[in-house]
């Protein structure tokens, strides 16, 4: 069965970086894109960016363009999202999701807390 | 960016009664290929979002047939024919026509 398993919760200080992983299983990793979506407390879902897992080409929301890097390790069927220069406003649950015609499978979410 | 606006934001419903959620976009989501790039998700309390409807009106695998999606262009509707207690949560629409993909504010469905 298809599963996306994300890394555990992180607590970071302002200005630090965080790297969240998303390990896929149950399907051919390179056949589907991986997207990242975040949800700050009490806020709507927010799209961060995506990566073509076949050629490794990422695309980011302009809001995060200069702070986010999405990569993959196809040999490990794993995608990564790194966010730099963290601010308190980046406190959120970060989700990876597989995309076919839509986001048909989601990871369990990784809570990133940014606090001094 | 395309702005997505949902209404209502809160929806109390009696079990067995129908429910309807509206989603409006600031630009048409109708692609030249004939598809509307509008999806619906349900996020149950403490869970990740799950896909209900994709490309405007296509029910995702395993989704009960009491859920239906309709609309075209800028106006879309998610309907639940008979609400059940398991339908509690926050419903989101999202446009995937243009990057950045953007979500509506969410509609919280609760049981009366």
C-alpha cells in the first residue's frame, strides 16, 4: 500500500534551518511528483512547492523562493524540504503529498516549531 | 495569485441532512483541455487532508457517493447528500491551474 512517512517533530531557533524528509513506499517513486504543503496554527493550508521526482527539477512558491530547497534521493525513495532563515511565522505542520491527478496520498505531517 | 474564497466558514448540520459548500475563485479554473483545476479535501481533526473530489467533479477512489462536486469557471460546489458523523472536519478547495496553488480558507463542518 502507498505510504508517505515523514520525519519527526523539530524545534528550532529563529534564523536556523530545518530539513524534513518524506519516505515513499508502495509505488514507483519516480512516477509521481511530490508536493509540500504547510499549515500554520489556525490557518489555511499553504502550498510551498513541488519536485519532479523523475528529473529532480523543483518549483517553488514565490513566497518561499529564496528560503526553500526541495530535493530527492530516488535511490532511497525519499524527498526532502529544507527551509532556511526560520522565523516564528514558519511554525507549522509541514506535509508532503503525492500528486497524480490530485494530492492522492499525504504524509502524516511534521510539526516544526520556531521559538527562541 | 488566484484567490479562493469559501462559504460558509462554519456549517452545523444535523445527521442525515444535506450540506453544501461554495468555493469561488478570482480567475477561471477552466483549462483549454476542458478540465476545471479545482479539488476538494477533508481534513478530519488531528489528521492529514484527504482527497475527496478532483478536477471539479471526479470522486476519488474510496470516497462515498454521498459526496459530489460541481461547477465550472469560477464557481464550484461540494455537496454531501446526507451528512454522517464521520464527515466532521474542515473542508478545503484548492486551485491547481496556476502556481502557486492556493487553498480556500476552509469550511468547518460540525454536527448539530
